[in-house]
C-alpha cells in the first residue's frame, strides 16, 4: 500500500454503520463510474459495513470504467435499467437532474445528523444545479501544481513558480535539459481544465459570462491564456506526444521525471507518492496571472438517487452511510479527494508539504476556485469532446488562439442562452 495511505489503517467504520434496524429484504443497485481497483475495493468495504448494519439490505455494485461511463449510463437509463444510487460526476448533474431523473435529497438531508458537519462548500456544490440537492458530494478535485524539486534544482530554479511568467520561464529552463520538459500538458481526454485555468489567470477573472450572457472565453485576456498553453507546447516546453495525453500519461510523465510540473487534483498524489520519495516533490498553488489571482478549477463527484428507485429510504440510508464523517475520511484518503466534513485540515494526514498547495488555495483570497458551468446541458459534450478536438488542432498550428477562443465562446454563449430561456 502506498506510503500516504498507510496512515489510514483499517477502515474502522463501526461508528458509521448507517441507519440501523431491520428493513425488509431489499436489493439496491449502485453504479460507480470513476473506477480503479483500490476505489472499488474501498467502496465494497464500506458497503459491507452498511449491509452488516442493515440486515435484509443487499447492495449490488456495478463498476463502469470512466472512459465508457457516459454512454453506458445513458443507455441504461434509456433502457429502463436504472440504479437506485449512482456515483454522479459534477458534469452530469444538469443533464440528469434537469430531465427529472434525480431525487431532490433536501428532505432526506434535513433528517440526517451527518449534514450538520458538512462544509459550506459541500452544501453549495450539492445545490449548484437549480438550487436542488441532486447529490451529496463525497469530495473535491481541486487543481494545484505538483513540482519536481530535483529537476528545478538542476535547472537552477529556486522554487515553484508563483506567477504565470515564472511558470513559463521555469518550463523553458527545464526543457533545455536533455530529455526533460517543463510541463506535463494534458492534450487528450480530461484536458479542458488546463485551458480554462490558464485563460482565467491571464484574463483576471473566472466568470464564464458577462451580465449580458456573452461568453468571456474570447476576451483578450482569455485569448492570451490560450496562447500561453499553445506556447508551452509549440516552443517545446511540453513533451511532443502530450497532445494526446490523458490522466495516466501526465501522472506518469511527472513521476518518471520527464516533466517538472503537473497541475492535478489530490487523486494524482496516490500514484506519485508510490513512485517518488516525498522529499523529491511537493505541491504548490497554481501560478497567478497579471491581476495577482489564480483560478484553480474545482470539481466534485458524489452520490445521487434516481427517481425511478422503488427503495428510496434504503437508498438514502446507503448514501448517508457512505457520506458519514468516518466513512468519508477513509474514502477521501484512499481515493485522493479533499473531504466534505469540517475539520479535515486539522487532520495530521493532511499536514504535509504535499497537501500544502491545496489548502493554501482553499484558505487564501488570492486563489479563487473555478466551478465549471455544469448547469449548462451541453457543457458535458463541450468539455469532453469539443474542447479536446479543437485544442489539438490549435496545438498542431491548424487554428490560432483567437480562432479557438471564438469557437468556444460561440458554443458557450449559445448554451447559456438556452439555459437562460428555461429559467
């Protein structure tokens, strides 16, 4: 087990057994969509604890790999094979909640003691779409900057970059060393966050739309941020094959010391810490733009209940058990998310140099977390398909930064208009 996980120890979930008492024989279907062997094993351990506390309730788990999840879940729902509880990514909430598929959990939450210790950010995210509690988040994916101390020292760099210009300069210096690159650019699946963060940092705001509903993605500052990303790649400060890199590739690029910098969420820390000595790397806040601000993206996932469930009380009992302070503390440490209950930053587990960047971003006014406009019904396709395909064209020199920004702005403005018309 990796060295960051050993402090978690045994699950010790006896205090988080969910709703006790006899229930009629019931089978609940749960679907997880962000999978890995460790995540699935942890989830099954937590479910076993829930089942032991609730005789007569059995939970069937279906694990769908992330790359296939969107299409498979859509097919399941369309065909009537609907689970009771689902792991709900933030980018799906508007689609399923807006279509009436998800239960508003507000009334259930009001009777759950665990809701009293949820952080305000957790409560805010839970109600982001239409003001309804379509999910209980289980943790947050906040971007911060991993940096390789050894590579920076070899390149003559004193520490992590505090500004975008320092980031570019440091990437250039590291890339001058044979076989090394500055930045593990994510040009493939999941790469949208990098483009959004750089555009916001250079534009000085993470507001996606003006008061008139126009996308800000093609404002001059945003275009400068997009050009910043293009420069990193086209000047050779990122690996050539990074144009197709997804999560696994960028993380491997960092822990193999191919790249000195990696912007990622806490889940990347698990793989990095297994393969790099703790003294060789650390995590700093994202570099600030000309306005003295940085806008790291913050994503989240959680547990939702489908309206089609015939066992809603039992389904929420499962959700509340998975989301209890004890269960969530274990889950967050095992899978690499920032936890949802108050007091997490005082846990010794998080009092390390590796977690410093994330908590600094959460606690300093210089860092404003960016929430993607997942309330837009078309945002999932925009982020998962359109951005990746068009950004790759731009990285290859087939589109200018302005042309790319104009395309994105046109799509987002149209999506916002559709959303606004339904309010």
